[in-house]
C-alpha cells in the first residue's frame, strides 16, 4: 500500500492586515511574508511529518526548486516532480488579526499537467495504492478516471471548490475529505448531518470526513459515524490547517490506526498548526502531536 499525492506546489505571499479588504477597498499590510505552500505540498509535508511514506507528483518552475528541496528534506519522495519553464504557482494571502484568511491563487505550472504526464505517474502505482488529489491543478478528472481503471483508491480534497469538481465522476472516489461549504456544494443541502446523509445516498461506498472548523470533524461510512471535537487554542493563522488535518489523517490511516485515533491525531495537529504563521512552515512534527 503506497500513497502518491498528485498536487499543487505554490509560493505563498502572505500579507498581515488588520482586516481582510472589502470590495473596492485599498488597505495597507503590516507585514509581507513569503512561505512555501500549495495544498499538495502542504499535505505531503503533513503526511511525512506524521510518519507516513508519500510520493509527490506535480509541476514547478525554476523559481520553485526550493519547494522540491523542502519536501525532500521532510522525507517526501520527489522523483516524480517535473520542472518546466512556466513560473511556479503563486498564492496571495491576506491574514487578519483573528487568524482568518482570504486567498487568491495564480495557477502557473500547476495548470501545465498533461494526460501523458498523468499516465507516466500512474503507471508506477497499482491496485490497493492510494492517489490523493486536490483542485489546485488541472487534469483532476483524467486522474480520477485513470486511477479508478487501475484499481487505485482515490482520496479527494475538493478544494478550492468549483465547477471542475462537479464535472468529475465522483462515484469513483473512495474517500472525501472536505469542509462544510464543499460538502454543501456537492450535495446541494446544508447542515453536517444532512450533508453526510446525502453523501451516503449519493456515494454509498465512499468514506466521508467532514471538517467543521472550531466545531471539529466527523467521519461517516455506511452506518458508522465518529465525531471529533476540536482542540481550543489561540489562533494565529488558519492557512494550511485543513491540509495539516488531511495529511495527519491519511498518514495514520496508512499506518493502521483505528479511525477514532486518526481523527484525534489530525485534529491535534491542525490545532497546533493554527498557532503558527504560514502553511507548510506551521505543520508540527509527530513528536509534538500527543493525544
């Protein structure tokens, strides 16, 4: 059983503001910071820091070579990362004093995946392996279809949520890890219990983990539901908290822990991440995550 994360790699430019800018408003930032990021990179970092083995696939430009080095130093297998002339993806993030954020993405090299490159990666994985994907890069629908044909288990984090997600054949997904807003857009209804009920009707074979911010998270599969409370902390920056949760959850699943324990580790790791600035830089090591 192996996991390959076919995901985005970004350079994050973070602006510290007193409040997130409203439409038509111009504001000044108290500080400008630069961090490694991208949901794909963050999640691979979290898997590795949680003690899991993960391969990363994705595309960067020459300006993003430091991202590959960062992943390698964390223990991620980066043999499948491709370098192109296109600039690396960028994220422009406003973080206000409460820790809440607002993000604008510029896809860059993350949007340069081809069917040939996808096939080149997937030929190295087989039935029983796992493919983790997010929606910050192109070819998501193709990856789902080809991985399903090979019997690879598909883990989808449908973020950022848009029409590209809904255009995919989501019945091929094995595990959904998503927040309440994403769940509402997929099911067309609101409320955690109703979303999970509808997910069970729409995708009866899939496991769903619904993250609820300060309210914690809930796992649902068939008749089973496990609720996990959040850990109360002083929030500094929520950027990357969901990615930390995802990475820790999957790493512990791959290592054979019961789902209730996986949720506890994921929630604890995410609670530590929000007390630190930056996405990838805020992810804790497994020695820090004690439940």
